C-alpha cells in the first residue's frame, strides 16, 4: 500500500468537438494553471507473488481524482459544447490505472537481482467540465502494453538501491511509473 499527497502543476487538455478528430478543434487549456486546484490525497495498492524465486506476478490498483474550480477568461470548446467565459466552472480529472505484470528475474546473485517483463495497463479515465446546467464528460478506456524493469543492488543486509518501474513511449503518448 502506498499513499501521499498530489498536486498537478501540468494538466493540459483539449478534447475535439462533435465532428471528431479531423473536424472542429476543441480549446487548449491547462486546468492546473488556469483554475484553482487543491492538493489531493492519493493511494494505490500492489499485490505480488514470486514463484520459484524467478517468476513474479503483480496486480496494481491506482485511482487518481483531481478537481479544479474557477473561471476561464475565454469561452472553452470542449467535447462538442461551449462553456462561457468568466462564469464559475468545475473541472474533474479522473485517471484510474489497473495493471497486471509478469516479470522474470534473469539475474539473481548475492547482491544483485535484475529482471524484466511486461505489464498490461488498463486506463479508465475521464475529464468533465461542469458549469451548472451545462455538463460534458469525455471518457477514455484503453489497454496499454508497457515494459517492466527491476534492478536491485543490496549494499548491506538492510540497505539496497532499487529501480522498479513500468514505462513505454509511443507517438500516441507515454506511460511511466
């Protein structure tokens, strides 16, 4: 289990209009810079199993919900709707991640353990703008294959240096953890 506080300093958003990706363009905006957001608590859970000291299987649940309030100084085209300038608006950014990972530890020495594998990430996300009677939500559900890497160097019995992460970049975007 892991938890802490999170505050986004970068949340650039643009959702295309009703006519889709090649039609009407939505307005670019940055929720974290143009609206007021607070520091939110986050948590995540990871459960893992090691089989025969080399095969590792993990599941991860990592929900994230950020909210911003304020006013934009211009009209915002978002998801086929137009939200008025200088009128109170609420932005909700939710990005829930679920992962299933398999990793094989190919090096197991007294001080070193190195492994690599594959994670399948399920991204369940939405962005919602709410301006009273006008509400629009854009949802996104997708599967993303990402590479898992694990390197641990054991300095002493109770002290180690650890690099453990998932990551992959593509023209469509990137995912690093």
